[in-house]
C-alpha cells in the first residue's frame, strides 16, 4: 500500500467532517468523492445540505477560508429521515437494495424488503429507484451521533470494497464460461462458421482478462 500523501490526509479529514449520508446532493457519488473534489478540483465547500451551515463552517475552519452560505439549490437542510417500505406494495424487486449506499435495506428477490432504521441515513436514493412507489421517508428519526456517522463511513467503504470484489468474481466467472465454450468449439467441425464463433469467444476472453487486470491495479 502506498503511503498517504498530504492530499490524502486532507481528504480524510474533510471526509470525516461530512455527514456520511452518501446522498449525492453535492453532485458527487458520495461524501469521500466530494472530499476529493474539494481538494483536487476546488469544489465549493457549501454543497452539502445534510451537513447544513454548521458543516460549511467546520470545513471552512479546517481549510482556513471564509465560510460561504449553504448552497440551498442543492437541497434544504432537514432533520434525519428514515425510509419506510409499504409491505402491501413491495414486490421484492431489490432495486432499493442496490440503490442504498449503506446496505440499510435487507431482503431477497421477490420477498418484502425491510429498512434497518439505525443504519438508514435518509439519503432518499431508494425512493426514485422503487418502481412501485412503495417507499416513503419518515421524518421522525433521531439524529445520528458522531459514532453513528463514523460507522456509516466504515459501512460505505466496506460496501464499495464488496462491490469491487463482486465485479471481479463476475468477470472471473464469465471468463471461465468463455474458456469452456472455446473448448467445446474445438469439438465442432473446422469450418468458417466455427472459426467465426471461435474468434468471438477468444475476443470475449481477452476483454474479460483485460477488465479483470484493470480492476486489480
């Protein structure tokens, strides 16, 4: 593992000040990408509605710059909400599970899903993902403690790491299927049609291996 640079350390400190809702209202894919954009792209520090004006002030103090007003075009600051799934309407499509950045929704395909209240950041990302509009946001959730925020940060990173592993496993599986198909083609007549099939499969194997190598760098 490469040693942390000064930029890396600053990104860590900025990320630790963000609310870890992972809501993407800032225009980035989560709190850490927003922290990286602040450091590397000079992104404005006032684009986090969940953090509110108090969050802007904390970032300004860290970065030793004036604190601008919160950019309310990104959304309004509100008390923490928690997602609620209507069991009468849920069809078990798993789209909300895929959309949740903190693995706060559990369930199986074609089975009703459930929200783990303590883990839900109220990011709203599951709401547009639901094809049957069975998710609402309950405003009665207690505010997160600093320990809750730190746990959410860890959970989000672990989820990202898991998704990378799953993509790698899927690429290995597909490459294995392609190799098996290529072996089966060796038993077919050596004619132009088989040659075309073999070329397609060989190209697929090369692409799979290239993607796998790229994901491991």
